[in-house]
């Protein structure tokens, strides 16, 4: 009689581990034609590729975001994007008033921002979130910004869809418009929800970079950032435009160079602009032609024929009497024989350092302000006490004029 190996029996009874998911390779998988929706009997709005820059990896589409995302899902059912940032309609354009530039104005951003009632609003949020979730790669993440008018619906829909909520970030605006009704607290914050595709996702988070940006301390989930500065609205503006600094923090924290980013509600194109500045590829969808044109103008202002010059000044803390004629303005920067240019961007960034020698400095605090006086006034007292030197970086972006 044949002998039975008892070890073989034991091995046969061990449960087999499930095979890992057979996810496709994502290298160079996106093609610009993937998001073009052709005319058809069931198509509400055909989409078109309005802007294409293969060198920088930028593709902007004019169309309906739901239809474009459906079209993308037909070609990429397992996902294609590393990160999605969405700033959806807030549904607050319902006859209210607010303060803008010292004047009372109606809250009327457009038909796209009018509420259809809580049930229909939530249905819309669930539908675009469902598509975003499906279009994420297995380890991709989604950021959504909003006020209390919409963000609770977004958070609930994320939970319904099985997404993994990672953080609720509060964006605090230090100088919000006043509350004219005087019957509520002044609205000075917006909420950002950061979520991974599902519970199994291993999301990207650059902890060390965020800690370094926060002076060597863990970055908290309350971010104090100003609204978009005048320089960011030189070419036009959007009623819910986000500051460049906010998108920079999001992309640098949760994506890598070369990643593919989607913004289904592109607006003024801030996400596209930041992707360009930080070597991310970008796909944007916008329904309104005027805002699509604004996005294109902003991207054209950062084309490759730019001259960028930085002036750096170091001031010892014991010289911080903040004497205006010593510190401001920056002397004019000129290059002998340089071509004719026009300034399309100007920024003063102040970096607070703690060190005995500048070569051994550690960053305590950074801020973007017009003058050193303002930067010093906005710095927290604890940061001031640590500061020994301040570096001022003056950045100009110049567009070359054709001769």
C-alpha cells in the first residue's frame, strides 16, 4: 500500500492566498483623445480639446465633467489619475449678499452654483465623486474643497462610496470679508477633505517635506493662507478662485513629479498652473468658456520663454528696526542689453531663519507679503523669538515681447 505523506496533506489543507489584483501598467496610459466626447443622440455636450501642451503634459477640455469622466472610464476602467483636486459648486447663489471691495454685492456666481435642493445637490455630489473614485489609480487620492453649504454632503457621499477619509483640513483666511447681516459669526474658513480611493489604498504623503515647510514641526490640519493675491488675478478672476499657495501645499504633500492630476471643475486654472510649476501632468475640464479662456491665458503666461530673477537679502535680527527706506523697495533689477519684457508676476517671499551662521540655518517660518513690516507683523510671536535672520526672495516673471 502506498504511504501518504502527512506533511503533504497538511500543505494541501492550507488556504490559498488570493492572487493580487491584476492592475494594468499606468505608464503613458493617458492619451489626449481619451477625453473627447463626440456628438451623439445621448450626449448633452460634446467635449473638445481646447488646449494641448504635450511638452509640459497639459490638456484642457471644454465640456461637461460627468460626460467626460464617463468617457475616460470606458477607456480606463481601473483608473488613470494619481491625484484629483475638485472645487465643486457650493450651491450658495440663492439671492444672499456679501461684501466685496468694501461694497455690498449679491451672491450670484452663476446658474452652475444655484441650489436644486438638498436631495438633488447630494445626488450630483455622489455622481461626480463616484466617477472620480473610479478614475483614481489604486493608491490615488482625492482632495475636495468647500464651505458648509456642500462639504457635509461631500463627506457623506465619500463614506457611502467606501472611500478612506484621511484628513479634514481647515483653510483659515486671515482677512475675510465682514458679515453684513451681523447675525452670524464671520465666515473665515473653508474645509478640505482628503480621501484615498478605498481602505486598501497606500496613499502618498510627503511627511518630511511638510514638516520642513513648517519649521521642523509636524504640520497641523489648520492652514492659515490668504485668499488669492492681486497678482494672481491680473489676467482675470473666478468667484471661487483658490490661491496658488493652497494648491502648492496639496500637490507637494500628496503627489510626485510626473504624476497625472485631474481637476473636473477647473475654473480659473490654478491647479493647472501649479502643476506646471511643479512638474506634474494635468487634465482639466471646464464647462464655462470664459473661465476656460482665463485658464489658457494663465498657462500662456508661464510658457518656456520666461525670464525669472530672484533677489535675496539677509538681515540680522538686531537690525530689524524695520526702517522702510532701508528695506523697501527692492532696487530695480536690470540687465544690460536685456530684451524687452513685461512683468506678469511679482512676489516677495520672506523666510525666517534660526542660526548662528546663515550657512547652517534652519527654516523657522515662511510667508508671502508685500513688505518686511507686514511679514514681521503676520509672523507668530513664537517664530519671531526663534528668528535670527530673514531672507527675502523677490521673484519676477517676465514675458519676452516680440521685437
